C-alpha cells in the first residue's frame, strides 16, 4: 500500500502533482494532515508519520520516505512507464540524480538566504549566491526547453515549483521565465490546484 501524507499549499503540493503526472493517483491513498504554518496557524498532526511533522512524506508497505527529492526519485523509479525520470543505465540518469540533489543541497538554501536577506562569504563559497544559482539554471536551459533536454521530467517539476510558489523570485531571464511558465502550465498543475481548493472548502 502506498500513502502520501499531504497538506494543501505546501511542499506536498508538488508531490501530489507528480503522482498525477505519473498517472498513479488511483493507486495511492492521499491522506490530508495539518501542519504548523508560518503564520502561526495549523498544528502538528498526530497521524502524520513524518518524524518532524512535515509534508510530504510517503509510506510504501511500511517503508517511510521523506524529503522531496527522495520522494520524487522513489516515485519515478516506482512508476517508470510515465517516463518522468531516467532509470539506472538509461541516458540522463546522472543528470537527473544531480538535479534532484542540487535542489536540496544548493537551491533550497540559496532561496532561503535570499528571502531572509542573509549574506556571508562563507555561504557564498559553499552554496553560491542567488545570481549564481539562477545563472546555472539558465545555462542548463540554453537551447532546450527542459533540464534534461526536450522532455519534461520530475526534476523540472521539483525545481520550478520554487518559482511557482515564489513568483517574485523569478529573475528577468527569458529562459527561466519561459521554463517556469511551461512547467506551471501543465494540466496536472491545474488539477492539483483544483483538488487543493476543494479539500480546503473553496
């Protein structure tokens, strides 16, 4: 049995969209839980098995999978027929794994430093700065619509979701703006938004 623990308008939104993109929603139990919100609302849900009370978290036959990049890799390997992540031995596998890791190791910290207006040479040396980060993405998208080439992948969903959530951070770079718009315009994104509106009583 596969269960996704989900809260609307959170990092679990993109995990729900991924399941839709994979054509796997009918094979997954989506369990809605509450989480503490930055505005002080919400609370940790006792039925959420995440050790820190966060979402998303995936449970597959008793196995706990947490952290978005791990969940994305797990699901694209579990449902390979959708073609959203190269499998071991396939072309692009190394790039796919690298982008998933880069999201958590570089992109998330740099975005938080930007939002919190934290600047320090040690951080720039370790993670690079915001301009370096966006330039890296722009370079990767030079001459191609998606991070792995001509086809959309779960890496595009994971990385672009940051800019979808924080549109004011999209730099004035045509490649990045077009990429974010392409990713945000996926039918599965609209279906996930409609689902979350419905469960929130909208």
